[in-house]
């Protein structure tokens, strides 16, 4: 289960960072999730930042809850 949550964290980080770069450089439509959700139109950069923060928080929480292997 930890691997799935860690993968979700990585996915959110990739979507957020890639989308932010895409929107700051005025890139066209691409495979970033924020581009295809009508509710987020006009708030793309803010949503990208939220995805980055959310992915980072989830990633940190999965690292802190990892039990030591010893």
C-alpha cells in the first residue's frame, strides 16, 4: 500500500511541476491534467502549485510512517 501512495505522490509532483513549467512558458495543450479539467481553467498555475504541495506532503508522510527495516 505504501508503494501505491508513494507512486501517487510522484504522479502529483510530476503533474504539478510539469504543468507549472508548461503554463509559465505559455506551452500549448499537453498531457498535464490541469489542462483538461474545465473547473481549473483560469486557475492553472494555482492548481499546479497545489498539486506540487499535495504531492510533497504525501511523499513526506509516507517517508515518516515507514518503519525501519531492522
